[in-house]
C-alpha cells in the first residue's frame, strides 16, 4: 500500500508528511522499491531496465 501498488481500503498512510491518497507522486519521489525477487523482463534492454527502475 505504501508504494501505491495496492490501494488502501481504510485508514490513512502519511509518508514524510505526504498523504498517499492525494500526493502519491511526491511519495514516489522519496521512496524506493526493492522487490523480493529480481524482476527482469526478457523483452527489455539493459538501458530500458535502468530507465524503468532507476529514474
């Protein structure tokens, strides 16, 4: 829920003063996401993976 991948069903999440319901772009600017498993897509190049995950 904190990353915005799953919408909250109730309550409120505040990250560094930003409410994820109204300021998700600001929250994403200050958070990083580290999935449990490596996520690599066969159809993407190295450069495309870097653009997707690093920027």
